[in-house]
C-alpha cells in the first residue's frame, strides 16, 4: 500500500493546487502529532486547508476533513505561527523534481522559506530572510549535510536526473552505462518509483527484467516515446487521477492512468488532491478506530472476565444451597440412628470413658456390622465432635447438640446461600448491562470518531446573508461595509435588483434575477429581509420601509462636487418604495447530506425549505442566549435521523444567522 508521495506525486499535486495556494494568506497553523494543518485564506474563495505530514506517512495535499487540534499547540507549531501567521504565500514550488516543497512567505524583500522534506524520516524547516535555519522539527548531522540551528540550509544531493528534461541521446548513455535490468536502471537514474519504471517498460512493450545491455537503439526510441506518453501530459497539467482498489480496499492513488493496474478495480476522481485526501483519510480512520477500540476492548475483556466469574460463583452457590438443604433433610431422615450415636457416645464421655476407648468400641462395632457404627467417619476429641457420613456427605455433630439444632443450622446456611445468590445475580446483571452499554457506546463512539467528517463545502453566496425566496430567487444581503462593497462590485449583475432600507447602516440587498421578472412575493420577502437585518431591529421597531432599483442605477462614483462616504453608493433615477415591511425573521435548519445548515429569512421562504423553524422578532433576549434556546427547540422537534447532525451545529453558527440585536421567539 502507498504510504508516501513520490516526486511525481508531488509534481502532480502542486500542478493542481499551486495557483490556489499562491497569494493566499496563512490564517493559522495547527499541529496534531506529526500532522500539520495550514488554514489558508484567499479573497475570492474564502478559507481552505492544506495538510502536511512527514511521518509515519509522508504527504502534502489539500484536505476537506475536519480534525480537532490540541488546545495548546506544541512549541514547534507555536514558533511557526509566530513567524508565518497572517503572512502571504509568495510562491510554492517543488525543488529540483525531488521530494522537497518550498513555500516562500511574507514579502519579496523580507521573506521566510518553509521547507518540507518528504523523504527519509521527513522534516519541516523554517528559514529566516537570510536563509539560515530558524527552526526545524528535527535537527540532524548527516554524512552529506547538517541540519542545525542558525546554519545555512543545505539541500540534499540530487537523487537523479529530471525525467522531464531527458533527451534521446542522454537516455541512450544512461542505458549503455548500466549493468542492471532496464526497470532498475530507470528507477535508479531518474529517481522515480518502481511503479513508474514498470509502466514505462509496459508501454514500451519491453520485459522489465531485460538487461540494459540488451537494449538497442530501436528500444531506446520506444522507451523515449513511453516516457513522453507518461510525463508530457503531467508536465502540461493533464492529469487523470485514479484510486486503485484491491478486494474493495484502496491501496494506491495515482495522478495518471497506469496500464500496470489494468487488472485492478480503479475509480476515476476529479482531482489528485481529492484522491490523496480520501486515500490517506481511509488509513487515518483505521488508525483512529484502532486507537479507540484497543482501550475499549481491554475494558470489555475485563468486564467479560468478571461476568464469567460471577456466573461461575452463582452456579457454585446454587449447588451449595441444594446440598445444604439435602443434608438437613437427610439428618431428619436418619434421625433415629443419629440420636443413638450421639446418645451412646455422650453417655460414654460423661462416664469418663476415654476417647481412645470410644474409638476402639466404634471400630469393634464396624467389625460386627453394626449400622450406626458404620455411619461414623471419625471423631474429633479436641472439639468434642463426631464426623458422620450420610450418603457420602460428611456432617459434623458436637456432643450434647440436638439433631434438630444441627438440621436447623444447615437450613439457615442454605438460606444465607440463597441470599448470596440473589446478590450475585444482581451484580451479574449490572456487569452484563455495563458490557452492553460499553459495546453500544464503543460502537457509537468509534463510528463518531472514526468517520473523519469532511467540512461542508460552502456555496459562494454563504459569505453573505442570504435566502431562497418562495419563488426560487436567490436574495443576498451584506453583513458589514466590506461585504456590502464586495456584493456590489463583484456579485451584482446588470439585470439584478438593488434594494435598501430607508435608514443609514442597512445592508445592501441584491435580488439575483438571471434576467427574469421578479414577482411581488419575492419583492416583499426581500423587503422584509432588508429591514430585519438593518438597525431597525436593534432599535426594536415593528416595521420599516425600503426601496429598490435596477442594478444599473447604482454607482459608487459621486457626481461632481459631491462626496460618497466609505462603502457607500449613489442611486440615480426613480426608486420604487415598499412601505411598512414587518421586522420578523424565521430561523430554520436544513439537512444537506451529513450536515445541518442554519437558514434565516422571511417565513414563507424558510417554510418552503424545512419544516423545522422558529419565528423571531425584536425583543429582550441576547443573540447568544437565544441561539442556545433555538438549538434546543430545533433538536427537540427534529427527526431522529437528524438530531445528531443538528447537535453538531455550534451556537455561533446559529447566532450568525440572527439579526444584530436582542430578539424573542414569536412562535415555533
């Protein structure tokens, strides 16, 4: 199975994500053991994550999985944050077609270089603007170079020839100088994985074990063409990534289609980054499952041992209870013989007959076949006791003790044993319940933790306030001055409608028309949306007025002699007013696959998308407190299948869709 990335893999993954990473900003860096998550942000597309791992797996790719980092970052991660957070990625590239990735961060005149080594034991190093090692995850002294603080970074010696730059004559020289077979020669001289060397041989229709000395000029041409067929599309960015399966288990992911895997089940994927994320994610799930399962299994095994011992104890106690009752019954059954024995020996003892003499008389009685003498097993002079055998059970009788008293003692012992059995049964039941709970909890916990959840892909319009009208029009609203400006400049098309509440500090609202006429219902819903997210809510008003115009009537260029404040626009021409729009918003939750998405907007629009919603109006409850209450209500009324998804919603996500200011619930 694949456990690291080759230089070809690194070339391909950077081919896909370089443009996305370049010019992004580093919002944060998280470290989870040997795994690093880089939270990057780009103005046009928002946040995304890059995963870096140097051991035990060596990988670099975009990731959509959500992982929980430690609250306190390790020292190395803390230092990376100190120098790299809130800085721009100037460039990202592969060094010398090797398994080394360079990220240049900061400014061209004052840049830090992050070096990721994905070979050997792996390493991550940060170089200062003078290209000296500021910090490294691992410091080492090696044969060909040293990785030490405040030293200039030395790249490792070249591991092979860049296969993208190979010429026919150079290929011929390499093959002629080699003493190994052709596959080994290609692997060694070009520093490519064995799988790619074998793919070259397969496409060239040359047996991979063919000695290099047997390769003639014609073969060289064919090998050259095979190399081009594999690596030229890669160089041009034409990837065809696939996941390779064996017995339904993924064991490799490749950036291009490989004929070598023609007999395996393969699955085409949209991107190599996506394939790497899925492939290593499956391995990660297995590791998490093992980490969760092992302690749970140990605890379960211990409880099962206790349960088995308790069951065995109950069985033994039940057997003892039966035997005790039988002994008591047999004492009464043989009461005449027992009275005779006790009376005879007690009388002899009272007449000061010695115990030796008594023992002698008992033995004589056994010899003469006297039944009562044969019942005596032994005597215990020290305790003035007689051991009598009844149906192979030995019973102790003390002198001057009545038959009834001995039988009663055995019945009492049986009762005490029965009480112990009831206690043992209760203990067994508790242990069995613990086992069942642990199995159920362990299964649920494993499913919850193992299922590395992918972060929901946010739609482009979710950076704004939004709702889908009951007529299926997308309505967008700004959150602040910055998003107002972005909505106006980037996302408002000429055929759209622009709406604004009749007061300062209100959001820009844009109805995306896509060239269609907007019905009155959508206009009214958008108007209610516009006033509800304006300052009118915080002021506790009940209704407000809005106007709307065509997008072409809105400009950020002021007429000569006039001034437009920052973030403002000017509206020219006739406006259409919508009066007395109520301040009222519905808050609901929509289930999308494995996620719960909070929604907000006018009641008709939200009720079209979900049956689970709450209507709020201006009130006296703070948004944080109200959000917690809304979550409780939504959970209480949700379908069983949806409860866990809603439970994962944070209070902040619900707060985000509430209007600014205090509110109260009008109806559920």
